[in-house]
C-alpha cells in the first residue's frame, strides 16, 4: 500500500469514528426531543450520520496533514536526540504524576487544569533538556551515538571525490569539518576499483584517498563510520543514489566535489558541502580592470602567453608576456572565468611592465 492508500485509510477511519459518534448523538438528541416518535429517531440518526461524514472528511484530512508534518519534523531530528528526548519526556511525566495525586484532592474544576498544566510543562521541559544534552546522557551509560550523530549538523556523508581531495584532511585538522563522517560501502568499492585501474593518475588519487581515510579513522577530531549497506549496484548512479539516501535518512550533509551529485542532493533538500565551493569562496576576488602584481613562472599554451599565480593559487594567463618569464610584473585583469578546475584569470601587461 502506497502513501496515498495509507492516507485514504486514515481519513476513512476518522470519518467512520465520527459517523458513529454523531449517529449516536443524533439518536440521543431525537429521543430527548420526541421520546415516542420513531420518525424523529430516524431523522436524528440520518442528520447525525451526514454531519459526522462531512466533519470526518475535514478532520481526517487535517489529521493526515498533521501526521505528515510530524513525520517530516521527526526525519530532521537525529535518532539519538529523539531517543534522549523520549527518555526525558518519560522522566518529566513521573514527577508530574506524583504531584498530580495531591492536586486531584482539590476540587475538580481547579485540580484538573493544574494537573494538565503540570504534565505539559514538566513533560516538555524533560524532552527539551534531555534532547539538548543527549551526548552527555548517552555518555553516562557508556554509549557513543555514532552513525546517527550526536547533534544536528555534525553528521556528514563523504563521497569518493571528497576523499581523493587532500584538502579534506586540512578541513578536519582546522576544525571546519567535525563530528561523524559516514563512508558508505559503495564509496570504498569506487576507491578500490580506481586504485586498481590502469590509469596512473586515477590510481594515485584513489590510493591517496584510501590513505586519507585511514588517517581520518585515527584522528580524534572526527568519528569515521563505515556503513556496510547498499552501494552494491553495477554503476556509479547506484552509489550516488545511496549517498543521497543515507544523507536524508541520517539528517546529514553531503561532502562532495561532484557537481552532478551536488545538484541531485540539492534537488532533494540534502545540504551539500563542496570543497571546491569553499576554496572558490576564499579566493582573492579580482575583476576586469583590477591591477595585480605577480611573478611569471612559465610560458602559456598559446604563443606569447605567460602564466603566473596569485597568492591564493589562482592561475593568471598574461598575454604577450612570454619574454618576461621569471620576472615580477604588474598586470591589468581583462577577464575572469570559472572552470571545472577552478577560477582562471586573463590579463595583459600593465603600463609599468616588468619590475
């Protein structure tokens, strides 16, 4: 049964309950108004049944909407927080129940509202307090909430493109990436396949990624969890789908340098952390017309071109400057484009030329 079928069943159940209640209510009202009239009883039952049918539809659809919203909210809450909050709710209701015994000795018109307020207040306070201190609560029992994460936003699913980027280790060491790093089995299979490939470049990058994974498992700043589930399909699409699914189920962010995977995750409302995007955001922003000083280190691909680099590593291609390689020059920026490899700046020699 699909989601639509389940929703329809819930609506009809609510409608059935209200039809029965209102039919009985209509019968009772008709009997009170005209105790001996059978026609009045029939009319009362029919009116009550119709009223219950109409109201049941409205309330049923409202119940479905409320359940769906509750389900969406619970999906955003990491499992340890939800479990800790439930424990806190129960612990908060225990003293409320004890105190309410005394409150029920008061007149019902006073004791019942006070007891209800006490149950709501202590239950909610226990839920919020336990959820906010879930990590410490589990630590008391010697349990470490690993794969589900200790707090929202501290769980990341890492793909193979991110593991093959040596900057990932720097992000962990500098504290930009913390918490739990989830590595599905499909990612390990991708790295292993590339490490055994005939392409020396891919083989080298994949082996560096595996070495980085070993280093991260020993790093006390993060908790690396290898997920032995899914990722067994024949193609990379299966791995990508599994990465997005795991991120959605765990309330995690996806760490990747794959632009196609990032778009897929963004379409499904999965947070994406791109190392390339972070590096580009930290690059020195230059615009056409700006003047910068740099050292030319080699000749470019085209005749007369020379190549230099800004302090942040951005490549600058300078026209008609091949004769000045090895010198420090002032150049005027003419254009800046974004490529898959990063930002590329084109420039021409400034008025001062070589220094």
